[in-house]
């Protein structure tokens, strides 16, 4: 991973996509272990954001955040986006858009992309990489990813790939071939390294990230001060902490409601 190979700095990747596209299985492939629950079923397995970490051999620490489908018929999408930002409060090094070659590109997937742009601004596309799952199916049909995109690529998907700098990789999350597993992950990490380099090593952040990080830091600092106070009983200190946490939660709810407004647009 180039300049990150000897660095202790962690890289944060966020998986985004429609329910059933294989986000959790892709996360497991990246991590090299079954960390996220991944099963074949009609409804999504992932209902909340979850973070798992791995230390790549001769490489960086990689944080992988798995997310539920943003338009999966749930009212908690805004809350989960805020939770995701809170998990990645130091910034996101790459957003991984997970699509599947087994299903046609949908309006929901286009809406997800547009929503990300609306929430985070057009700069977010500079941090996007596209993973297509279902590599085993293309292999069975003796097709390459470029063959598939040549016959099954609607204009909205073409536009997304262009905006993402054509950064794409094909994943087979079912393979037991260790060489193939390592190869596809390395292709992804090479693209992540390119994204990091193109963005001068700076992870993506915006006003939402900064606001959440500042409020969390303020809360933590205040709690440390309270713990060092003299002359207060444990019950009094506990009550002060509770009030502070309540205030922080109210701020999170305010930000969450603001994010919900974006979803109503779509």
C-alpha cells in the first residue's frame, strides 16, 4: 500500500449498497475472516452500522464499516448514517459502492448514490470505488467484468463509473481459492492507495464529521474533568454524566433529523 505500508495510521473503508448485493460478504473478504453476519435471504441481514478491524500483513490497519441498505424500508437510515459518521469521525479513506452482477442496476442504487452526493457534496465521488460482486457467475459464463458492463450497463451506472474515475474491481466472495481471495483484495487496496494519493493523503470529512467529532471530544473532555472533581459523591457525578450524555444524544438527534430531510427529497 505504498506510503501506508509502514504507517500506524488506520485506513477506514465504508461499504454502501442495496440490500442483498453482498456488502457483508465483501467486508468479510476484505477482512479475511467471517466478522460480519452474511446469509442469502430476501431481506437484509445488516440492520445497523458495524465496524470491524484487521491488520493487513505488511500493510496498514484497515477499519471496515458495514452499513444497512439506505432505502431498505427502514425509518432508521438517517440514524445509521450519523452512527457511521461517528464511527469514522477521523474521516473516510474510501467509500465502497457494492453492486452485484446478479441483479440489474436499480433506481434504489441510483438514489443511494445521489443521496450520498447530497449529504456529503460532490467531492465525495473522489473517494468512491465500485465493487461488483458475483465474480463466480461471470467466471462460469466465461465473461470478464468489462464484457458484462459492455452488455449490461445502463446510463446511470455508466455515469457513476465515470464520476468515480472508473475505479472498479470484481469480487468473488464465494471462492475458496486463497490466491484469488488475496488477489481481489490487493486490487481493491491498490485502488484505495490511489484514492489516498489523489486526495493528498487526506481522508474525507465535511461539516457533519467535524461537528460530530467536536461534540464527542467536548463530551469526553468534560467527563474527564468531572471525574477529577473533589467533594462530589459518586451519585452526583453519575447524574452530571447522565445529563451530559443526554445533551449529546439530543445533539445527535438534531443532526439525525437534518439527515432525514435529505431522504425525504429522494
